[in-house]
């Protein structure tokens, strides 16, 4: 006989079912004042395993208090599946006892009670199991003995499991449920000794969410039962379901207990009005029966139902009358398993007519009456059943069609089987412990003579075995088994038959995490298209748009807004648009960042080609004129007014034409630095030559007057070259200072156009550029003034007039250049500068050398000294 190690704990347990203790807290025994008479099955053994099963649907008990003559509760509504589960436990224990490798020399027994689907009966049955049925318990000082039960297999209900395990957890009595799925039972602080071989509802919720995500159903309704099973599932859906993981809930409704027409009518109206085509029902079979009746009454079709494991296999709903509404249902089902030998064991069950007064035999008699639609005479006491033919007890179970012998669809039974084996393996490992190397204090081990329930809990947490069906069984830190569910599909066959087909599975493994396997080709869809339905609040936003949530509606209801310029979204249902990198811009569809168009004065565009051709033409003309002048260098018109300056002027003009090419093409550091320096020096060289020419003209005519000969000595060839060199050197110094202090650099400008990169040269120092232009302007203005003063000097060929005209053109071009340059964006600023360079260069070339070439080539008779000096006869 076993007692708890603490007398206080034993007394507390005894107090649950004794109205008053017969001795004080420190007495050596406590005595039951009465006992509960519960329906059950029992088998003796060295160690007993307890069990709680729903063998009947209903119970009536007039008095549950202790009396001198306690009354037995009356249970009715036989549940053949609950009885089958209890027999599966008996089979598992029998199989373990026959296994020489598992618990050798230890015989397991069982004590199974019927909870009649009532919390009160199930709670009292659990306490009876854990405290034993002895009339008097003697408290030994050594506290030796085996416990009344090794552990309890059950209960099937989450609500009953919560109540029972909360009490058993205080004493660390292990409880392994085969059907309680509430996620709240994973709370190790509240339920430290609770285990289960069925996955938690939290995993079932995640499994359903994976199905929603797989089919793109982002808009679904949720119906739940008004109990722990449904309410905790609703919490899990609300916390786990998101637009990213599966979608949103269109509505959440609580199904009433019993037949409440008004509430059911309101709920079905909500379903009808909603745009959600997917309805998740996390409730029990009884809830669905009432709900579907109202669905049929209002003729609500076209819905995709998703069933929780509580009603996935409900045969009462799988009728031709309901299939137009429920056909195609996808449901989560407990993992199907195979238990070899179970059918033969079940076939051995027969009523014992000689001991028909025993409670255990009463259960078999009741099963026999239910299966064969007969009755024993007289009927077993305590059972209320309809009459019928007389049972003989010799009927053959194989001649009737019954769920009891269906071993192809073992689901809760498989969980019962695994629960019994988990307790057996835990005890086996406990007994295999080597003294001195144990896991408990001072390396001690547990044994049957001093077995504590918390020791069994310790080994249950370490259990790891594989069933004959190939499923691995182990518990995590919360007492939950490695989860696995089958996915079932309600199929309406062409011949009118109904089949619940396995179409996939969802499981969790230590290595791969959660995995969904779904065979879509096997799924039956209850629609004309035979395709998965669409259930979305808003259609997906294509790439190039972003989702904007509709005000006051769930996140799955949104509008699609086109990304703004410069931003893209390259995924479906993007919540925001991302900006393109600096050198990229959005495509017209806003789904791709494309390189920005580049803009600069290119050699390949018409404007660049025209300017390049004009520059080369001017250079060519300069070369031709220079050739003409060299060829006719000894003629009077070339020799007049210093031919050396004419050659220098032509060379500088050629440089002016060529420097314009530096403004064409993609700006680079060396071209940016060189373009303005070359431009400034070339034009200063050109204007310096013109200025010196003008000064020479004035000096010559001044020397022709009496007493003016001395002025010529200041304008000899050396002085002319020196003047040109000095004036040009000043510009070179300006350019050097500019380049050293704030050099022009290439720049990618995105201010003009967001979708273009304008490559340009920033001047670096505006002052430096202004000084460069100002110096050229100063020399040009000085040349213009001097030439203007010398325009009326007597000469048949007065070059001062040509210089005046050329400087007038030059100044006009560059005065117009400044405002045009400032107001022109990007490449057009370079084009304006090139145009100014070419225009002023052509103006100088044509004005200064055009008349001379005309005389040299077309009027050679005027290319004489007399004609030039005005002493010829020509006009």
C-alpha cells in the first residue's frame, strides 16, 4: 500500500472525499466516511494506470454527497467510441505486460472510470484514482509502498482536464491527456504535471493559418464554442493571425450551447452579409449540428468550411442532405495511427451473464445492447435503455457494422495508446536507474517501494520512443507532444457517396520546424469551377503600388496606391514604397529602379554634331587662311601692319575654335579644368593681338605726322611680341590662381530633372570665372575704343575699321552670352558658351581676314603698295 511522503498531503487528499477526518492532522491513519460508486473497469497489477473516458453522454445523480447509503449516478446515452478508447487502454496494458523488453517482472494493471461527460463525476473519479479506495489508510513512518495509480490517462475535455490537473499538479501526479487541446494547458506554472499526446490548440490554430496562407485566403470568419476550447482558440487566432501570416478575421462569433434559434439566425445573417467565403469553426459537433440546421434553413451555399479536430470526423454531419452546404470542407484531424492486434482484442469482448451485477460487466452489457439493438432480461440495474429483442450474449460482433471494430481510422485511440506507452516507458526508465548514479538528491534512484509521483513526472519529461507505426513520441518543456495533424477533405462522390479523404498533413519537427504538406490534386471543391474559392477583403496590390489601409476596417481591407515618382515596390502587397538609389529612377510601372537618363552635350546628338562640325569648319578655314597668308606672305597686303601679328592672330583663332570641343562630351575632371583655361587664354591671345594691331595702326599714322617718328620706337616687333606675351600671361596667372584655389569639377546635377542626371562642370569659383571673362572683356573694350578712334585715319585700306567692326561683333556676342548662360540649364549652358565662342571667333575671322582674302584671291590688282597707300588709280 502506498501513501504520499508527507502526512499533510495524504490528509488533504483524504479530505476531498471524507466529510470529517477520524483523527487529527498528526494521527497515524485516516478513514473514509464513504465512497463514490463510479462506473469503471479494473484490472489488478503491481502498478496501476488510471483512466478517464466518456463512455456515456449524460448522467443524472440526485445526490453526490456522502450518505450512509450513497446513490450511484445514472449514466445514459452510450458512447461506443469512448468505450472503444477505454478498451484500447486495456489492450495497450495487456500488450506491455506481454512485452519482455518493457517493464520485465512488473505487471501493469488499470483502473478506468466513466466520467459521463460531467465535470463533477470526472473530478471525483480522478481523486478516487489518486487517493485509492482503501477504507482506512495507515501512515507508515517509512512511507513505503506503491502509489494507487502510476498516472492518469485522460481526460478528453479541456475544461475537465484544467480542473483535474490543477489539483493533481499540487501533488505532481502525472496526467497524460489524449484529447484535451486547450493551449492554456501548456502553462507549466499552473499545470506542472500535465502531459498530452494530442497537439495543443495553439498548433492547430497555426496549422489552419498555414492552410489559409497556402490558398491565399486572407479574409475569413471565425465561429467558436463558448468554453475553454473555443475561447482560447480565439485568443490564439487574434494573436497569431496577421496579414503577413494568413490574413484577417472578418468576424468572430460565439456559438450558443443548445438550440437558440435567435442567436443562430443572427450568426448566419452575419455569415451571409460578410464578403468572407471561408468560415472557420472551432467548436464541438453539437454546435455544428444546430448551426448547419440554420444554414440549411437560410440556404447559405458557396462557403468554404474549415473544421477543427472536434468535428472534422463527425459522421452525423456527413449526409447527402448536408453535403451541398458542407461538401469540400477542409478539416484538421488527429493523426491516424495503426495498432496491430487491436481488432482481435476487441473481438474477444463478450458479456458475462454469470456476473452481470458487476459494474465492469454492466458496461459490456450496455455495449452489447447498443451494438445489437437488443436487451438482456432483466436489464442491468442502473441503465436506462429502450427495449428490443432479447440478447443472448452469443451474438457475433463481426456480423454487424460498427465503429467499434473500425481500426482503419484510429485517431483518439492512437493517442490513448501512446499515452499508456509514455507512462510505461517513464516507469521503465525509472526502474533502469543504477543506484548511486540517479538524477535525484545524492544521486539516488526511484523504486516501486518508495515511488513518488514527481519522480514519474521527471522521467515523463525525458520520454522518447517510436511507436510501431513509426511516430516519434516525446514531450517538450510544456508537456506537449511533437505535434502532427492530418488534413481531411469532405468529398461528395459522383455516385452520391461521401468520403473523408486525407489530403495532407501538418507537423512540427525539431530540425525543420512547422511543415505543411498538401496534395491539392486530391482536394474536392464544392463549386462549379472545381477550383479553390477566393476569399479576400481586397485584391492583392500588384508591384508598383502600396497598400493603404481603409479607415476603420481590418488590415486586410486596403486600397492600392501607385508609388510616387522615384519610389518603387517590387513585391505584391507591399506596405510601403522604397526610394530608388541616387543614380536610379522608377520605371513608368513603378516596379523597377532603372538607371537615370544622363544628359550632357554629346558628340552623338544633333546639337553636339552641329557645334563640332562648326568648330572643325572654323579651324579648317583658319588653316586655309593661314596657308593663303603664308603663300602670299611677300605681298603688300600681308606685309602691311605686321604680318607676324596676323599669323599669331590666326593661330589664336584656331585655338579658339578648337577649345570649343572641350565643352562637348561627358565632363571629366581634366576637361572641366582645361576648358575654361583654354578658352580664356586663347581669347586673350586673340584679343591681345588685335589690341597690339590697333596700337600699331595708331602709332604708324601718328609717326607720319611731323615730329611723331619717335613713337614708332615703342612699337617695334619685340615690343609687340612682348605686349602680347604680357597680356596673355596675366590671363594665364588668373587661370592658374583659379584652378589652384577652386578648380572646376564635374558634377552630377539632379535638380533640373528628377529622372535625369545632368553632367556638368561647376565653375568652382564664380569670382574666378567672372575675372576671366572680365579680363577678356576689358581687352576687347580697349581694342574697340582704340580702333574706333582710328577709324577715320586716311588710308585706302584702313584696318582700324575692320578691327572696330570685329570688336563690335565680339562685344555684342559676349554681352548677350552672360544672361543666356546664366538662364540655360545643363547641357544648354555649355551649348550657349560654345555658340558664343564660335560666333565671336567667326566674327573676328571674317571681319579681319575676309576683306584681305577677297583682295588676295579675287582682286589681286589691288594687292599693290600703291593701291594700299592710296596712290593707285583704282577706285
